[in-house]
């Protein structure tokens, strides 16, 4: 499971971000003095968006051809098999704990198509996360970011970034006056695309793509602030709720990106090789992220609160994430859904143009 490549710092970040989200949601079981340090789970998710955009673009922009169907199928296989298993697990945990989480068929369908979000934080959200599994809100964005990337393609970065900017600025204005899930998702698109801009900067060994991506994000943020200014001025809410939570997310993306590009240019990564063992969490980070909330609910129901509860919860989360990612995903889902699909494609007869 150890990751040995030149992108190991990103693998460390991915694993640590997943671990931080777990600590964030289980902070009430941890000592009171450290709880204030664990209030930034939202920022960890924004880092996931940046990492996702970076990894996708750095892998696909260097390919000679961009196969959209293959890209979307691989994204589907990466997300949905584990997603479905965890939703089924959530139903069982909800029944075992006597809960009343959203585990109905309608919630299942709308989560499958990426329409879920955190209903408490933003307006215009029609559907909750399945089983009240809060981390699932980010998947409602991720699947649509992938679809947008598939539509635009991996080439012609400047053209695609211009499209992202225009669409997100318009979405920012519309969402401010008519809150809805579609515009909210498009509002966040420049955050994911900033990760792609960081990848483009890495590949070209130039800061220009980064500044273009940052410009796109800043224009979108400015459009949102201007359009939402009356609401922002009249609001007495916290930074964890609309209309401030969106600004908080954008500011987090800006901060992460600046640190990222500065570290890339001025920091010798080899001096931090001692952190590389932490990358062992990266291969199971998605499993950790998606399964820990239902397991936390289960363990707390039977064990109450306390240090032993947290230890049992942490161990159970790691074990379940390992089973989901390494055994189920890599040994069952991927061979079944990807390898067989490739064999079927190869076995299809090729019809010559002369035959017609």
C-alpha cells in the first residue's frame, strides 16, 4: 500500500485530509483542549477538490487522446461501487440503532445522481445526504465536476478555463437571487479547476496557468460577493452557514493553492521524506471518508462516549476502509467492471469501411 512516486507529498495530503475529516466528526470523543483545532472539516474537503482536479488533469492532459467514455466509466467504477455498499451499510446501521436517517428510496436515487448536499448550510438544496452521512455532500459536486471535465476534454486548457469562468460567474449571480443546486455546483467549479490549473503549471513548469486559475476563482468569488452583498450585510449567521460558508470555501481554496504553488517552487520535498510513511492512508482515503460517519453512529450507540469508544471507532474505520478499497474495490469491482469491459470491447468485430 505504500506509495512510491514523485507525487508522494500529494498522497500524504490526501491521507491526512481524510484523517482530519474523521477527527473533525468525532471530536466530541476527544480531549476538550484539542477540539478547537478540529473545526475545519470543510476546509479539508476543499483540499480534496483541489487534489482531485490536480490528479485528474495531470493524468489525462498528457495522454495522446482523451476517451470520454472510458474516463467517465473509470470515474463511475471508482466512486459508485463503494458508495452503494456504504449506503446499504447505512441502512443496516440505521435499523440497528433505531435511527430515522434519510435511507428511503428517493434519497438513494437523488444521491446516486449527485443532487445531495448539506441542507443546514446552504439554501436551495432539495435532497439530504443518504443516511445523514454528511461527507457525502462533496460527492454531489465531484460527480458533476467529472462530467464537466469529460465534456470539455483534457486539452486546450485556456479555452476550458474561460468556459469555467463564464459559467461560474453567471451561476454565482443566479444562485444569489434564485438558490438552486445546479448553480451552486457550478459556483464551486473554479475550485476544482484550480487544482487542474496547478497540474497545468506543474506540467508546463510555469506559474501562468496557476495565476489564470486563481483569476477565474477570484472573479467568481467577486461575482458572488457582489450579487449576495445585501444578504451578506443583513445576515447575523456564522461563517459555517450561508451566505458566508461559500466565501469560507473559496478562501480556503485560495490559501491551499498559494501554499501549494509556493512549496512546489521553493521547498525541497526530499527534506520532508520523513512524512512519506503517512501516505499509507492515501489508498484507503476514499473508504475512510465515506464510511466513518455511519460507523461512528454505530459505535457511539453501543459504547457511549469516551476514549475507548474513539479507539474502537478508529480501528473499525481503518479496517472497513481497507476492506472496501483494497479487497472489494481492487479485487472485485475493478476486475469485474473494467477488465471485462475492455475484453468485450476487444472482442467486438471491426467492420471495415470498404464493407459498406
